[in-house]
C-alpha cells in the first residue's frame, strides 16, 4: 500500500501545501496509485514513522520518505520509467532550479497567501501556524503579509518563466517532468487557496492549466477555498 | 583555425563581455585552442560573416556561430566529449537556469557596472554604447546605474547560489560544466571591470576563484581595469 501524508485545512478535502502538491503531481507522472492521508498541521503523530514532523511523507510499502525533492529522487530510484529528476547533471540542474525558483517564487506567494492560509486551517492549527511561521520569518505574520507587494514581486519572478513558456510547452521541454512539478506545486498552493496571482491567459497560466486539466481528468475537480 | 571574436575596451587586452567570457570558459572546458580577435563595440565589419552584429562569434573552420548559448550547443554537437549543456532534459534545464539567473543576476550587475563600462570602452564606442543601452533599458544610463541598489539586489539574487555552493563544489555538481560557465561569465564581467561585488570568502567567491585559478593556470593572469 502506498500512502501520502499531506496537509489539509479544517476541510479535509482542502489540500493546499505546495510541497504535497509536488508529490501528487509526481505520483501522477509515474502512474502510481496512492491513498491520501490528510493531516492538519498539529496532527504530527502519524508522521513519527518518518523520524521528523513535516509533510509530505510518502509511505511506500516498507519505505518511508519525507521532503518533496527526496521523494522525487526516491520515486526515480524505485520506479525508473518516466524520470522526474533524471540522472547525473540533469538531476543536479533540477535541484538547482528548485533552489533558485523556490526563493524567487515562493516568498512573493507567501506574502500573498498568508492571510488565506489563516482562513482555511483548523482552529487547532492557528497558534502553531503563527508561532512556527513567525519564528521562520523573524517577524509577525501581519508584518510579513503584503499581497500587493507580493503580486508585484511574483510578476517579476515569473518573467523568465513566462518568456520560457512562450516558446516551450513545459519547463522541462516537450514533456513535463520534475522541474514542472517542483514549480507548479507552488501555483497549486495559490489555486487551492482560491486565488490566481498570475495573469490570465499568460504563458504561465496556460502551462498551469495544462497540468491542472491533466490532473483533474484523472482525479476529479481540485477542491478550492471559497 | 578557430577564432573567437570578442569584445575589448580601449585596451585590446581588456576583455570584459560576460557572454564572451562564457565562451572562453567553454572552450577551455572542451580543451580547444583558439585565437582571440578582440573588437571594440563599433568594429562590426569582422562580424559580417555571422549574419549579425553582436559578439561573441566563434569561427571554427567553415562554421560560424554566434550567441553564447548557441555556441555551447555547437561545441557539444561538434566535440561531444566533456558536455557543456549535455543532452535532452539536462540541456533544457541548463537553458532554463540561464534564463532565470540571467534576469536575477545580470540586471543588478548592470546597475553596478555601467559606469565602469563607460570608463574602459574606446572613445569611438561611447555614443554607440549610450544609445544602444538607453534604447534597451528605456531610460538614460544615469537613471539606470545605481551601484548601491545593484549590490543589494545582487546579494539577494546570489543567496540560492550561495546556499547551493556551500554544499556543492560547482553549480553542475562535482565537476563544472555549462551552468557554471553561463553564470560565471557574469562574474568575470565584474572582475575584469575591476570590482568584486560579492562577499569575500563566500561560497560564491570560492567557486568563482576556483574557475579563475583554473583559467589563469592555463592562459595567464586575466587583465583587469584599474
């Protein structure tokens, strides 16, 4: 049995973690079935098997793997068809892209999405979310959240991807692979929280909607916050 | 005979184009000898063979190739040992990294380096440089140049590379390859213009100096502006 431990809001159907979305897209890419184990932030007990406390955690038979990029590497080792990261320098470059785009795309999205996250998480998670994020950010949520500044920074961060996707179907070329899912997970985060802070009918938007349509064709409509 | 048409200042020994530096590093990587053909900006006639007007241009026997990334691809096709971009998704990801890092690293460097470029180019190039750059930037050189803002933006843009290089010898892993030279060319640009707008003894600095030392061990000291 394959199980994905993933983050949910007070509504267990509302899955919004960008890292968990990466893994869902990767499992679809590999054609691997799984059962979802939605957890709220503070429901840490089921993660003990992974030796740490953060989702996503993939339990695949006897194997337990955490961290989205490590899960991609595990899936490539265990199910080599349809590589996600691939081998050698291809894998190295996917990891480097993740590091570079994570900073430039994730931080602006966080400025936009913080209030929405607070709106969807369980009452039991509110204090945990605030204290863990304020510690990581070094400031209060209210001082950090700034949807308008976030949208401006996001627009700039997406410019090279917009230029790329105007000429290429996917980030990884003619077919989607690891780089696509590592970045798209961040956009699914926004989408599931009920917003689309990138331009309608931009190349980025058309790329995102190709991945979304493929996902929904297999798994049904993605639950979004109102 | 292999010839590299590349940009020089009023001193023909002062080579400072980031794109030409990429190609020098790539030719060294491939172990290919070449003769330098330094040109000032307005000396366009020798480039006519390439059907366009910008350096770098590589003439390799009968073949003439322009554009640094296209030259990398040409070198891989023609001299497959020691890949620069490599094949398939590895090459795709190197091109995507170039697009992403070009925006985030090059623009801050340009804000820092503009006055230095004006200080080293030939008198005959001054009007061309001003009009071509002001057209591309949509503003006067004086309005765009801002070394202090550039250093702050560069520091931020280098953060993911600093984190990466703290754990990896090169951008492309254990050995340097195309991604390293595509980014390092931008730092050679600053270096040759007489400045080092990244932190001394940072992981980025140690990486740059490894590439510089390897280059100088083969070709001798790099000429820098005073």
